[in-house]
């Protein structure tokens, strides 16, 4: 790896990694070697692009250098509009070194239909976040203890944050909307869910 890294932010020059950023990057490089696809620097954090099949190993390595707190798991739908990578989705994990307030972003590109290993056994906080990514984007997490919908009704069809999801939603959404308009006396989430 070079001593300077490109920025993930447009119009920011390459810069050298600080000592702590260098430690994180070196740790992941020693673990993944050539499987580390890229290392970039945001203005305030390293941004590591990995093979998502190895996220559990990367998570353990980050713990060893102080990043033991999982902040978030999310995903991006690139659809078909990018030449940088052939995969449609990116799963993104953010980790925090709480005593120092430092953050690391880890990203892995995933093809539609491929699964990503769950890190819920390492970071229990990943449980609900992975369920949300599956519910909204349709990216499954292998080894997840209970990969069920968390935001949408259990019988909902589709994944509403995908770019190809119809704005008006599937037929079920239209049906529920009509039933809600006809019944002004619903008072609980259970009543709404049972529609």
C-alpha cells in the first residue's frame, strides 16, 4: 500500500494517514493481504473496501486495535449506473473506538442475490441493523439468528429502498392505505398490523 491515500470526498487531495489510521490499515492489510480492495481516507476516518465474505475476520481485527463498538450496518443500491464495480449493492459497516472517538468505515460490494456473513454473534447490535438491511434492500445475512422483517409487515412483498421498487408500492400497500382511509378508529399498532 502507498503512504498516501485517495479521499472519498470529491475535490479533496490525497493525504498521508495519521498514526492511528495507519495502524488500522496495516492491521487489515496484514489480515487480508491482496484481498483488501482499497483503502481511502475520508477527511476524518479510514474507509476500507473489502470482500464482504470476510467481514467477520475484519471485525475481529478491528476489535484488536480498539474498534470494538459497532455503530451501524447499512447498504447502498447502486443499481446499474456505475462502472467502478459490477455488483449492485454495497454493505457498509461503521465502527467506533469509544475512548478516542475515532471511526472506521468498512464497505463490501455485493451482487443481487448474494448473502453476507452476519456479525450478530460478534456484535449483538448488528442483529436489528442486519434485519433492517434485509427488510429494506433484500440483502440476506447468512448465519443471522432470526432474519425476519423488522420495519415492514411480515407479509410485505419486495424491498422498498431498492431503486427499482415502484414508488406507489406493491398491491398490499395500496390495499392497506385504502383500509386505513376507510377506518378512522384504529388506535393501536396491532390493529394496523392485522389489516
